[in-house]
C-alpha cells in the first residue's frame, strides 16, 4: 500500500482548543494545505459527511460533546476510506507528550 501524498489537501481538524488549532493551522499553511475546523464531534460528523473534498481528518480524542472513538465509528459508517488520525491527550500517556495515532481501521 502506498503512502498517500497530502500536499495541497483539505484537512479537517477536529479540535476544541483554540491554541492547539492555531498551531496546527500555521503548520498546514506552510505546507499549502487547506484547513476546515470542527470544534466538536457533532460538527466533525456533519462536515465529514457533507464535504467530499476532505482528504484527511486530524482529531483530538477528548472533545466536549462526543469522544473521538465514537466519532470515528460514526464516520466509518459512511466513509471507510478517509484517513483519520486521532490525537491522544497528554494526560493519557506516560511521557506527557501528545501523540497522533491512526485509527484502528485504516493505518497510514
């Protein structure tokens, strides 16, 4: 399986924390990627269902309304091919660092 090229892509960033989103947005501007933001799980599901131009989803697992695992299951009901990376909050890993983990059904 080839690793997809995400240059000039549309990335859905699911992040409720403004500082985390601003950081990611600046990185993606440098790589000429478009960014769409969802602030919660319901928005993430709605945007990913209605916007077929989304090439990748980067998602915080800990959101105010729905957890990232539930969002992933809901998105996979209507889109099994869209690459999705979920960020594990710092307090849930031993080293205190933020980790991006591919979802269990589609690893890149």
